[in-house]
């Protein structure tokens, strides 16, 4: 029984040796990689992953499986919930970047535009956990008591807060 396996592996090596002389086109290489990924995903352990998984998504799954990451659930205003994966020990800034990556990936997969004005989003909304504003990007999530599977949400910033941060030499416009 071991001989056929040895023969099979040698023929695979021979085929690869022959293929080294022939350059692959980009489409052929992508097809080869996609077929390899589909073969890997046929494994029962990996069967719940999407065939078109990105490297970032795969890293998130691996970090979760290894216990290096946590999942936070972001509740949006339309009551939809987004699962956001961040590494343990992440800061509020890391969480914001993870939200940006997740939303952009989701929009692109749905055929939408990958451009969102995140500057506007973070200027207009707070991230909130248990009635605490996650205001400082450098503070670790654990400082707020955030753990695995906790829910965070958006909260609209009040216009008064913007007026307080406005430079003093700028006068409001009169109508």
C-alpha cells in the first residue's frame, strides 16, 4: 500500500518539475489557488468558511480559534448586529480599524462602494459600551470592562460638543 502513494507523490513531483518550465498565466494561477483553497475548505473543520475568504478574514478566524482574539457585537441603528473580531489587549483605535475593515469587506462583497468617510463617522458618532463613551483611541478595551461577546453600539454625538471643540477665533455664521 505504501508503494502506490510513493508512486503518486513522485508523479506529482514530476508534473511539477515539468510545469516549472511553462509559465502560468495569471488566470491559470488564480484558478490553481482557488481550487487548492476549495480542497482545503472541504475539510470538515474548515467547512464553515466561505470559498472567497480573504486573508484578513482567515487571520481573524485563526486568532479566534487560538484564543488570541475576541468577538464584539456592534449594534447599528437599524438593529442589525455586526460581529467584529479584535485581538485581546486591543485599544479603542484598534476596534475602530476592525470595524472599518469589516464594513468595507461587507460592502465590497455586496457589490457596494468600498469608500466610506470614516472621518465623518467618527466625528458624528461615539462608540458606546454600557453607557460609557469609548472616547480615547489609545485606551485598552479591557479598561472599559469589555470582554468577549460584549455588545457595543453607536451613539449620535450632540452638536453642542462640536461647538465646544470649535476654535475660539471662528465666529458662527449669522443668517
